[in-house]
C-alpha cells in the first residue's frame, strides 16, 4: 500500500512522461501471470521441512506479485 501511494503520488504530482513511465511499468507487472511464479517457488529450507509449500507462503507470494 505504501509503495502504491508513493508511486501514485509521484505520478499524479509530476504527470507528463513520469506518469507515463510509471503507468507502463505497472501495466507490465500486472500482465505477468502469477502461476509460473508459484510453480518456480521451491521454498528453500521450508521445502525441506514440509513436502509442499504452505498456504501462508503462497499467500505471501501472491501478495508481492499482486
């Protein structure tokens, strides 16, 4: 939320090409599918302790990507 408010504030305050660049970067990030990120998740040490990633870890990944 903090990052969104910061980028939105910068984009709205300066406008012009800065707004255009920020908006295009956000659109690129939103166009990436989330399933491949989850498929590549190996969990590190947590994967050695459990046979599959926990719901909490998947939620965290989706929160960062989304």
